[in-house]
C-alpha cells in the first residue's frame, strides 16, 4: 500500500508547475469507508486518485474520474478471510466560491464496485453517489480537499459512507486567445501646437486643472482659484468671531497686505441642519462677521465683499459630525 501511495504522489508531482488557469487537475486521496451494518464488514482505509476535467461556460464546473482501493478488508461474523475493493466512478462537480482561495463544492455520480472475495451481501455492483466538500488553494498550484460521499449500491440498496482528504495539483495551461494581427498604423505627422490659455488665467490648458476660471480670479499653479478656507467656529445661532479664531483670519489679512492689488470675496457656507432660508441668512451673517474682523486687521473695506451660499456647496458629507464641521466655513476667494 505504501508503494502505491508513493506512486500516486509521484504521478501528481509531474504537474506541480501548472499555472492558475488550467484544463485539468489530479488529486491523490486517502480516507476511510463506513459500511452499512448488514454488510458485516469492518470500517476500512481507502486511497485513490482523481482526475478532473475543468469546463467553461457550463453549469457544471468539472467532470471527475476517480479510482479508490481498499486492501485486506476484514469480514465480521467470526470470519477469518478478507477482501479487496476496487471502486471506479465518474462525478459531475459544481463549485461555489466563498473566498478567492476557498470554495465549497457538491457532486453527484455513478460508479462500479469490484469485490475480489464476495461474501454475505457483498457483490460486484454499480452504485450511485452524492456528496460535497471544501477546496482550499494554498498556492496557485496547490490545493487541499476534504470530502464526504454517500454511495448507494444497486445490488441490494446497501450504503457506504466515504470520507477523504487529498491534495490537488492543476496542469494543462489554457491558451490565451490569439488576436488577429493588425497592420501597424503609419505614424501620424507630429504637429506642434502653440500653448493655449483658454480662460486667460496665466496657466496653459495642458496644465490647467480648473478650466474656465472666471475672469479676474486669482489662481494657483494648477489654474484653480486661490482659496484660503477658514473654519471659524461660531456659537449656536451666533455670528460673532471668537478671539481664538483671529489667527485664521490673519492669514487672509497677511496675503492681502502682500498683494495690495488683490480684492477678496468671503463666501459663507453652512452644514445641512436647518432650513434653506435660515442657512442662507446664517452664512451671510458669518461671512460679514469675518469681513469686519478683516477690517479690524487693517484690510480696506473697499477690497472685501461677501456672498452667502448656505448649505448649497458642501465640501464633505453632511451625514457625520466631522463632515458637517468641514462644511461650516468661510472661503476667501481672491480677485485681481
């Protein structure tokens, strides 16, 4: 028996370098058989080999051909003799993926049991079987299988329960479809175009991440409006700027002093709590409060305007506290 198992394993190792996409697989197995009581047989060890043919574009994933053998199985009932069993079968297998590495599978099939020493109810017979198992790919080229099968013999309707462990190795790589060769297109003449700045913001279109910027808007190196976002927190239903947030507003005042030719639009925004009309009024009050704070820092009132947007332009989700905090803001947008 040991020599037989070694031969099966050696046969399987020939396919060890197979790729993931494959046509066939081979599975050496070892397990046991629990025979029905009236057969007067002891539980037995079984070993065998499966050969699977993988199918594409069908309900069934695989057709499996198998052979199991049990040696020197003792009879009960005081007998001293024993028998060997050779079982040949074919199964249809359906897999159900549960993870990229693991799958459950179900099987149904027909087979033939050869009894070398027929005694009592044990006769050569066809049998039908069904069962299932689990298959786990340890690597792309090696999988483990655990399986249980219930077989019912046509001769007398006797039952055997099989359980087995095995390792599966694929082989027979599937060929990738070969595309028809196409004539190589002739290279089109290279036309060098002069760089274009469609929105006249000083950033060429090939580098402009914000095309169609309104005329006069100050932009950054990517062509997007220069914005300083102020997350000034106000008390509930209030628009008074707290001293703790003056350093944020100081950033806008410093930028304006460094660029005396610029003006600034303070855009007020709120989160989604409250009615649209209420949020529009509140965003206007808070934008104007920041405008007054800027004037107190030396920025000319003539260079500061305000706009209210309420909850209409969120920059984050309004479904979380953190998102709503991001949306309660005043944006400083600079103009030339």
